[in-house]
């Protein structure tokens, strides 16, 4: 009896990865829009707390959007491992692990949003902390969520660099896409660590990273269906 990995072809792996990346491209902005654009008020944590209490349904939808993103990340890591296992199985596995570690770190950061919701909607906490302490707790959790998730993107950047190398070494994905993915990975690392190393420097390169990932996603969805290769061993 064949294992599931032996039944997955390169074409199927490419389409699964592409579909997962497309889903993430939808759900990630969804969460950001519902929570940070609509509910979080910059430099006014009291207004932010009131917004979350008044619109807890929107806040929960944003959290669900993030959860869907992380679930898709796991599927994409698996599909990309299968897609590039013929190039170098060990390196493809390492690349998948980098994405899974990033996902776990980002999920742990995102769970702080759940703690925020519990703080502002539970009467016992409001009585125990008082308004000022409660707002300080909410601010700390929101700031920690943003900082921890941004630091996890360094691991994601390393994943993209490894993925780009696998693409470059493959014979069935254009080498130019591999170079674009390496550039995207370096872009994440520079944009996150750069301000810490050189606070005064202008190192905003997130646009490059997003374009690189978008190009790869489109290739998987459009050209991936035409891949011809024996089933993965």
C-alpha cells in the first residue's frame, strides 16, 4: 500500500501550495483590517479597550482570520516539502521546519490577542486591576504581540532563502523565481533586524518581500498545474 507522500505528484503539490498561499493572502489582511485598522487606536489604549469591548465580534473574526492563516501555513509547508523533495529531501525538510517554527512562534504571539479580549471583557479583571493597570496590561500584550510576531518573521525570512535555493536548484521552476525568493527572505531579515542594528537607517523593504512571495504564488497556481514529473518517491 502506498503512503500518501508517494501518491502526491509535483503538480498536485504545487497547486496545494499555491492555493494555501492564496488563502493566506486573503486571511492575513482580513485579520489586520478588522483588528488594527478598525479597533486599535494608536496612542490611545483606553479607546482601544472600549472598541474591543463594543466590537468583540469583529475582534474574534480577526483572530479567526489569523488562525486560518496559520493553518494554511502548515499545509503550505507540507506541500512545498513534497514539491522540492526531489531536489534535496533533507534540505526540503529543513525548509519546511523553518516555516513550521515560524508558524508556531507567530501563533504564540497571536494568542496574546486572546488574552487582550479576556482582560477587557471579564469583570473580575477590571475589578482586580483597575482601569489604569488594565489598560497597561492591554498595551503590553498588544505591543508584545506585534514585536514577537515581527521577530518570528526573521525565521520566515530564513525559510524563504532556503526555499529560493531549492527553487534555483530545481529543473522545473524558473531559477529567476528562486532569486526573487532569496531577495524576499533577505528583505524580511533586513526589515526586522535592520532597525535594531542601525536605528537611524531607512531599511523599509517589505514591499520587495511581498512582491517576491506574490510572484511565486502566481507561478504555482498558473504554471504549477502543467508540471510533469513522476510521483514523489
